[in-house]
């Protein structure tokens, strides 16, 4: 029987392990320059929770956006609101979050983490880069999200997936939610893609959400999202009626419902 050269196997394993480690360490979003070691000095909580959103290109502020989302095969409307986001004292890449989710009338408190896994800044002139703005550095982070809903009510579970967030840094070194393209066709931020798994069951549903828009081709359009008629009955009726923005009682009620702070009730 031919002898196995353990020394050669060890060297191969060592080289492969080093390559994998270096690949993981240097990972960054497509089209960007690695910014992972730099990102830890900033507090990123303002990407996910704030009272006001600065519209940088318009030099205005408005209410921080409430994410729009879809859950499962029927694209049930999914709501999520972060009540608090705090940077971990020991690990600068980890953020502890609390908040509430909602599907229909069921509201579920949650706790969890957002962990930064990759970060990068765009080079000027890069084909991946958004439109340039003088004095701003623009970039993107990719995070791992794990949220655990309270066991009650029924249907509660674990949210697990990837979150992609766009940021910018101004000439004064301030870290900001990137709204430089706000209002332009296709704008969106904080794009989550993952799953919701009900506790103690095999019920796993696809979940997507995001600010202003989310990454599902059935809903996407140049103005944000348009709800396909066949899915309106799955929690989207007030959203659709509110868009009409006329004086009908149904529109007024829908607008009020869309503005309602359900997480405080």
C-alpha cells in the first residue's frame, strides 16, 4: 500500500486555511475598497434607528422611514420597528437591538443583534459607485441579522439573514445614513433578505424588508414599490389607499393607519 505523506497534507491544509482566512478578512461589497477595520470607530446605530432622517441632497429632515416588508408565499405585509440600537462595549462590530415586528394585528417584541461582516467605500469613477457628491465618501456594509421574537403570541420565531446598508461620511468626518440619492428612481436602503422560522416547528418563510423599497421584483418600480393587485388583501390595503392622497374617507383613514405608531400601543 502506498504511504500517505502527512507532511504534504499538512502543508496543503495550512495553505488552504490561510487562503480562506485572508479571503474572509479582505471581503468587502462589490466595487468597493476594504473599510472593515475603519468602520469600527464609528457608531452605526443611526443607520437603523433615529427620530429624524437627514435628506442630505435636499438639506431637509423628515421622519425616519419605517421599513416595508413581505413575508411568505402570499407576500403578507411585514412590519419591523427598532426601539433601540446600541453598540456592543466589547465588540465594535456588534449592535444589540430591541424592537417589535408586526404581521396583521399580531405584534411581537424582539431582541437580537446586527453584526457587521463586510464594509467598503466606493472609488471615485467606479462603475459600481452611486452618483458622486463633492466632499462625501460613500460606502456599504453587509451585516448578519439575528432577531428572536418573544415566544408568545403564536407564530413567533427567529429572523435570520443578511442586511445591506448604504452610508456616507461627510467632509467633517460624520458618519451618516446615505440619502444623497433620496427621491431618485430606484432609491432604497437597509435591504434585508432572509427567513422567519417559527419556534419548535419546521415552518420557515422567506422574509424581505427595506427602507422605501425592498429587493423583490414583483413589487419594485422606479418610484419605490407598487403592490400587485393579487397581494393587496394580504395586509397592503391601507398602503395602497394612502397613495391615492385624495379626500375620500377611505384615503384619510388609510393615511392615518400608515402614520400610526403601532409599536407604542
